[in-house]
C-alpha cells in the first residue's frame, strides 16, 4: 500500500488524514490496516514511533463508521488498554483527530491521577471508544460504572511494558470479563516468553506483523557511552548540555527521587528543567509535557514509567543518566529521539555498578556502543572469590545497613554496615557513609527499579560485541 486511499477507508476518515498531512502509510500501517479491516486478530511487533496507533485506530474507526449503532449504557464498543497515562492520552487524542468528521463519536479516557467522578459521568450513556489504564479501568468496573461484555474490539498496546509494570494480572482480569466473540489486536515492541503466553491465551489464529527485528535500535540514532564515576554524573550532565548542540533533551533516571535531584542540580547550574514521574499529579504531568512539546521547556527529566508515553517530535538527545537494568527499556528510551524521519543522539552514562547492564544492552542490540572513558578515580578493587560467593546473601551485620560500597539499594551484601565496619569483609566504599549510597526502596514504583548489582568493568579488546 502506497497511499491511505488504497485501504478503502471511509471518506470522513480520509478527509481527516489529509488534514493531518498523512500521505504514505508506514510499514506497520501498510501491513496491519488491511488485516484489521478483515476482522482478523493481529499480533504487531514494532518499536515505538513507527505509527502503531494509526495502524489500529484507522481500521477501528472504519468499523465504527460502517456499523453505526448506539452503545449501551455504561458500556463501550472498543476498549484500548495502555500502560501509562501519557500514552493513553495520546491514543485518545489520535482517535479524536482521525475521527473528527464522524458524528457522533463518543471517546472517553480513563486514567488515574484525576477525579474518577467525571469519568463515571462520561461513561454513563455508553461510548464507542474507551482508552484506559488497567488500574483505573478495574476501579470503574468495581464501582459499576462500566461493563465490558459489549466490547467488540480489544486493543492491548505496549504489552511488554505492561509486563514490566506488573499489570499482567489486571489484564487477565479484564480479559475474563470480555465476550469471546471479539477481535483482539495485540501490540508489543518485544515478545518475551511471558508476553507470548499472554498473547496465546487472548488471540484466535492471529496474523503476525513484524516490521523491525525485535529489540533493534533505530538506525538514525547515534549512540555512545561515557564511562564515569557515579558521583560525577551531575557535572557530566551539565558539561554535556553545554557542549552538545541540542534542541529538546530527554534525560532518564532510575528513580523518582533521582529525577528530582537532577532537576535541582540543573536549575542551580542555570538550566531550565522539569521532571515527570509517578509522584507528579496528572495536571503537573500534562503541563510539563505540553511545555516540552511546544519547546517552552527544553530539558525534561523522566523515569522509565514515561519511556513510552512521551511522543514528542524534535527530541534531539536522549541521555541515560542511569542505565536501565532491563535491556529492552534502553531501546524504548532512546526511541524517543530520531522520530518522524529525523536523526537523534543517545548518550549513556555508565558507572562501575552499571557495567553488567551495559553488557546486557549490547548483547541484546548486537552492537558494541562506542565509549569514552572519563573516570578519574580509583576503580573498586576486585572481590575475593569467597566474598563474591557470599555477596548474594543478606548482610546480617549488627546495624542491618548497606553502607560503604553496597549494592545501590539492594538488600544483598557486599557493603559495610552503617559505621563502616564490614565484619571482616573488604570495605569497597569510603569510610562511614562514603562510596555509592543505597537508593531507598521507597523511591521505586512500578516500572522504576531501584536496585543494581555491584559489578566491575571488564576489559575488552577489539570491537567485537559481547558474547
């Protein structure tokens, strides 16, 4: 398919696409739209930024247009589940944009962080399309504001992210409420084993569409790694922002607390920056995203919960202030740049504790990312073999703390107690509270891991990718 006119979509939808300046379908759209129009179930494997939303929204709107009927009270004809508030909002906006000439067309958004009563009122007379996060949807079901036995089409978007955030059980509860005679569209950037099992339980003889290799990185993204000490990351970020020619910059941290600390440091250094994470209210998140989208805000600090919910053109740089401990998250993060045919740059800071994460990322994407070594301090000494074997056991020291060079918030051993004593074990951190301080477990949330292992850099020769 070389034109949207080739799909046979209804005239009001085609008119909206012209107004949106859509001319040529992307590969995922060209392959998926014709299949969905036939009523088949689909498994779509594609990275973010490939046009997935239009791939399912356009044929769904065509279905609603050709089979006009009034939805029953407190019901929906189409249910779209996505992992985050931001992504859900963008999906709902896309449905409204593509269906602007279809009247009437009731589209409701059900997400957390905003009053539920307005959503209850919006569902009272029934809607054609409901876009929801799993938690808020179940809240509405429990309050008897919505029934799901009239759903004709179910869309599960970013399924692997759902798995990362612990939503799989909620999804199974939702699917159990749906009628069996439905069309199911299942989209995911990667297909780990658990996601494959979920898809098998939800879909009937699905057609599989894969437009890029699993977990591949966008060719237009120039990637590089800067090896550094953990304590030097703040200054390194400031230096990077001063030396790079940037437009919009998206910086990823591992925790919400860490995001706020980076914002404070940047603001003290004269940079305008804001954070977006799970502790922010929905109104705050929408305001910050709007400022970032318009260019009023040029530097946005985010946690992984926003990795797939920020669909903003013009992001020139993605900076991994903290490397993710899930390799797939790296792909989703850097996929925020090089969108809409542009080039992008991804810069990752890697301290000694994150060396294992870097190896896993390079193994998954099958390339060795060019690196620059800016470390100035002494590398951590290698641990004795018996200590290495014992490091996976909890430290049961008198004070119960993970001090010195502990595991960055892990409960495992490898660091001292709070007064610097290690009960005979080597102290890899500085005296007292020195070294890398543990990250409080309370700062993590779904999709925001707060623990990393204690590892050392491995010396490599040549440019071979890690085995």
